[in-house]
């Protein structure tokens, strides 16, 4: 057994023990680990809702050239939300901490599917789209920090511009895309807002890809779990209220440091320690691509024969839809039956999606679908053998 | 015939309670007399008809064992068979099936002890039930003893005698579905809903009109 298999195995054991414990405390119906995918999904809805409320009062400008009394820019609008709007600070806090919570729950989800060996073979698309989603979430979180337009936002902007400029060939293009021009201006701010919100909605598309091969994805935890998830966020909102830094000024001395946030800003810490921008990008892109490729066949790191897909017995299938409805991986498609058939539909298995679980065998009352590895006749033969042995 | 009435067959997900070290090559679970196991990739593969067949062949009872509800490796397999047993999802058990003889356990890999405890209790219980009516048990076929030169000529026959000696008394439906690794005796496997046909679960099939007017259901279900 390779070291990698050993790792997965002990990881699996860890989760089994942990889940046994959580089952004892909360029963399996309320075990949050059984809703690992639904947890980040819940926080995503919270983020959409709180973000919508913030959007109502947020003003994406950097204007401060003529800083005087009634100046209105991103920073002052955030302060306004925080100080003047009833519950503004609460909504802002929820938006911040739900983001952090989403990162934590995504990590929990990803580690669970990885350690319990639920990430390869027919599930590679879920894994792949999951990594893309995670990178998107991290980037969206970073753009959230630009939007506040305090000194940290300015420092992040400068570092990002520096990193983008360092990309070979397309560097200058990336820079002017990011700043929406050559320098930081009001247009920059509207671009930030567009990226932040636009990418957030693109998550829905990514999630569609993530879910498309799963029948009835468990997206909503029971209400009791939702209340607890919300309560956890509120505890932080009231115990550690959010504050902005000083307003960014473009013509003053640029900030040299900022308060770290390890959920979203970790890449900037990396940027600080690598010798050059190129190395930074190599590491970032390398990690992302490496993670995406983890479930690929030649990188399985686990030697195992491929899944044998279920097979339909064409002469027996009556097209009743039951296997199609019950298959957990959307691997069965009902196609029009051949012209000489008495039935209208015929089940067909998409082998690349099939997990070999046999749920369709359990669903079929006509004995018309079977696993090549273990046909149901084989199960019955084993039963018979046991019954006949003395 | 009554001789065979002491065996309990577990249709078992290979990822649920890990009994491998108790299992011999013939599928006998060593620590409980009369308890046998057939492994499947997922409890969701269990067809109600497999349970019925085992009972028809003279099994005293059938246990379905899957992982904890919520933790199916294949996402939904154990929920599917659970709903089928409860009559909430087709195909269901036939109405005439003796539900006292069926037990569902949802146990995770480390819960071997629990499996043995629950299964042992169940084995005792079903062995104490009166033998099923002869009509339901066409186990008349002579068992080819040579077919299995098994090492399991254990003391099973005693349990069978016990089963024979049990007085005729009607037990309440005692089949339990275990939702949390805790036996939930309020939830019995109920008979399929009244409107469901005794022969076949209600399955709607879209059929092209056939001149002779012969339905597909009678025909296809006959071959089981
Ligand atoms: C935006 C964040 C994410 C959300 C909201 C999300 C949500 C979900 C949900 C609801 C499921 C269905 C679970 C089920 O019903 O069995 C799922 C499955 C899955 N997710 Fe995610 N996910 C996210 C990110 C990720 C990440 C970062 C990874 C890993 C890199 C990942 C890998 C997977 C895999 C492999 C499955 C399939 C599990 C199985 O087939 O049992 N997801 N996800
Ligand atoms: S359940 Fe069986 S008969 Fe019905 S569509 Fe699927 S394979 Fe065909
Ligand atoms: S074995 Fe059947 S139910 Fe399972 S994934 Fe394949 S087609 Fe779907």
C-alpha cells in the first residue's frame, strides 16, 4: 500500500470516528458532517442576501481629490452603512463572517470528500468544478476587501497590479483590465464591484456544473442546522465588530502593511515571501492545476480496476423510469425504444457517469438492469447456496 | 424443511459494519449461530424480491444492513432501500411478505459490535417465530449436500429444533428500521399501501398500444 493510500485510509478512519461521535451527540439526521456540501451552499445564500442589502447603499467611487465636507466615495459609503443605517453594521458583519464561514465549510467539505475517497473516477467533474469554485470564492473574497477602499484596499490593489504586471506577455493587458484604465480611478472601483458581484453570480453556473451529475444533491440542511450556522456567524458579528482602516488616499504616502486575513488574503502573504512574481504565479497556478488533476486516472495514486458500469438487458427493459429516477449519479438516460419494441422508452447507462453502486438493480422490478461484476442472479445464487448448505 | 428455518441472511453493504474477520468463506458469520451474510456494493442494490426469495427458500429472516443514513458512499443507496422497505418507494415488498422477519440496520464501518448485538437478538426472535405456512416455503428441493463441502457443520441444528418447538403465538410486527444506530421500534416496516397491487408494485409504464391488448406487466413479472 502506497503512502498516499495510507493517508486516505487514516483520513477515512478519522472521519468515521468523528462521525460516530457526532452521530451520538446529534443523531444522523442532524449530523452536520452528513450535510458537508449543504453547509457552504447555505452560507452562499446568506452572502447573496446580505450582499444585496450592502449593495443598496454602497457607492463605488474613489473620489477624494477634493476631500472636504460632503465627500462621497466607497469608504464613506461603507462608513455610512456601518454607522447610520439601522443594523447596517450587523449586515456588514454577517457578510464578512459568512464569507469566512463559507471558506471553512468548503474546506471541510473538500477534505471530507477527499479523505472518504469520494473524489475520483465518475466523480472527477465534481472535484474539478469544486476546485474552480473554491478559487473563485477566494478571489471574490479578495475583491470584497478592495471594495472597502481603506488603506488595506489600496495596498492590496498595488500588490495585485504588481503581480498582474509580472505575468509574461499579457501582463500589461491584465493590469489595465484590472484597473479599468492605466491608473486607479472611479472606473477601477466600478470594475471591482462588477468583478465581485459578477463572479458571485457565476458561482451559480459553477455550482450547476458541480451538481449536474448528482441526483437530488443535498443542498439544504435541516432548519435546525441552519439556525446554528446563522447563530455562529452572529456570535462573531457581535463579539468582533468589523471596522474599516483609514480611508485610502492616492496622493499621500502609500501604506506599507495591512492587517492580515488568512481566509482570503493568504496569497498576498505568499507574494511577500517569494523571490519574484513569476515564482508566485508558478506556485499559485501549480497548486490549482495539481489539485484539479488529483482525481485523473494517471494520478489516481490508488491502483484499482475501473468501475464496471451497469448494463441494461434490452429485451427485458419496459421503460418504466424507475432506475432513471433512483440512480444517484444521473447515469441513466431514457431514450426512445427501438421501433420494433412494444414499449416507448428504453433505459441506457452512460458508463462514464456510472458508479457501479447497483441502486438501479434494486430499483428495477423487471430484472432488466445488472452489474457485470455482481449480477442480481449471483446474489440470489449465493442466498440459495447458503440456504441449501447444511 | 423446518430444518432450514434457522438461517438468517444478511444482505449487506460491503462498506457498512465491518464483519470481515467474523465471516467465513461460505458467508457464515461465526459469532452468531445461523447468521449469514451476502455482500453487495451498496445496500441500495437490494431488491425487495431478493428478500422475498430468501424467505421463500426458507430463511427465518433477512437483515438488510447499510451505512448510517446520510453517509451512503453512493450518496443515496441506503435511503432508497429504506424507503422501499417502508413502502414509500417502488418496488416495494409484496403485501403478503412477513414483515416480522425483516430487519434493517444502518451501521457504519466501526459498528461491528452493535451489528452482532442487534443481529443476534433478531436471529433469536425470528427463530422463535412459528414456521411460515408451507405454501410460502417451497424449500422442498432436496439440498445437494455435496454442493457445499463446508466447514460449517456447526451446532446450527439445535437452533432449528428450538424454532420447531416454539408455541404458536402471534407476535406484533417487530421489524425495526434503525435510523441512528439506535433501534427505533416505533417505526415498523409497514405493509405496502393499500392500493398497491399485491403481485406487482405499482409501476407506471408508458406502453405503445398493443393490438392483442396484452399488458406488459403480467408477462415481464412472470419470469422471476
Ligand atoms: C462553493 C462551494 C461548494 C459547494 C456549495 C458545494 C456543494 C456540494 C454539494 C451540495 C454536493 C452534494 C453532496 C451530496 O448530495 O452528496 C457536493 C458534492 C461534491 N463536492 Fe462540492 N461544493 C463546493 C465546493 C467543493 C470543493 C472545493 C470540492 C473539492 C475540491 C468539492 C468536491 C465535491 C465532490 C467530489 C462531490 C461529490 C461527492 C459525492 O459524490 O459523494 N466541492 N458539493
Ligand atoms: S427500472 Fe428496469 S425496466 Fe424500468 S427502465 Fe430501468 S431497466 Fe428498464
Ligand atoms: S450502478 Fe446504476 S444506479 Fe448506480 S450509478 Fe450506475 S447506473 Fe446509476
